[in-house]
């Protein structure tokens, strides 16, 4: 019985020792965190990084420590490690039962998601925060801000789409007009070429006709010689006939009686 009591005492002492070390690292992390947070002239990322290390050591001593896990998320957020901070707060929210702590966790989760421009997810996180603490005015303000930003973003996307559709439609109209103009130019060019070809064919046909006519009108030397001979022969025949007729006439005159 004494041995069992001794074991319990040792366990409690060990737990107390771990808790003390956990709180020690948390206090050390808070010191680094506050030194940077309270310095309004600059945000010391080195101090936030040191705070992160201290909070992680606290979690090693006590993995169930809400304060260490929550503060770690804040340290990551201050270093602009928004995705890591979101994962940290999301994991913490999934294991926490206390409403007040859940409200704080979801609020910071919403902030981390908002910084990552995950607006719909951040809105849901803020709503979860208000489900656990409906009176939190900061969460209400952040929720309204995220909703307004999402609305403007959606309107901008809609406007961009309309502008793009208008531009695409205008580009299509311009392209159609260019195609119509090009088709018209091509048709005019084809018509002109066709007319030129027809004229060339007509000119060629006329030239061929002239050549044919000239060829028909042109006689060879042999034909000219034969034609001349034929004319000369006809002339001789005519002369012979005239001589004969003259001779016959002379004879008729000689035998006429003088009454």
C-alpha cells in the first residue's frame, strides 16, 4: 500500500514538474512574443520565431496544453505563416470542447484563412466562433468584413467575365468582318482575274480570227501564177473570139450587093 502511494506521489510530482517546465517555456515564449508585439516601430520576426520555438518546447512537455498550442498559432500568424497557422488552429479546434476557447480558436482560424484569401472558409470559421460566443463584436466585425470582401470579389469576377465576354464577342465580330472583307477582296480579285482571262481569251480569239482571215485571204505564189495564167488565157480567148467575129463581119460586108 505504501509502495502504491509512493508511485502516485512520484507521478504527481513528475506531472507537476512537466507542468512547471511547460509553463516556463510558455512564459518565455510570451516574453518574446510581447516584446515584438508591443514594439510599434517594427515587428521583430526574430522574436516571433523565438516565441514559436518556446511554444513548441512547451507542447513537447505537455501535448495537451491549450495555451501552448494556441500561442504557437499566434506566433506563426505573426510570422505570416498563414497556412501553418490555419492548420494549427484547425487542429486545436477539432480537439477542444470549451466554448470560450473554441470561440477564440475559430476567430484566429478565420483571421488566418482571411489572410490567405480563403474568404468562404474564413466566413465559416467566424460563424463557428459566433456559435460558441455570439456576443464577440470583433468576430462579428471580421465576419462582416470577410463577407463584404467576398461579395466585392464575386462582383469583380462577374464584371471581369462580362468584360471578357464582351471583348471575345467584339473580337469575334472583328474577325468575322475581317473574314468577310477578305472574302470580298478574294472574290473581287477572282472576278477581276476572270474578266482579265475572258478579255485575254477574246483578244486571242480575235487574233486567231484575224490570222485565219489573213491566211484565207493570202494566196501562194503558185496560186497567183495560175490565176495570172488563167486570166491571160481568158484574155487570149477573148482576143481570138473578137478576131473571128471581126473576120466574119468583114466577109458579110464584102458580099453585100449594091442595089
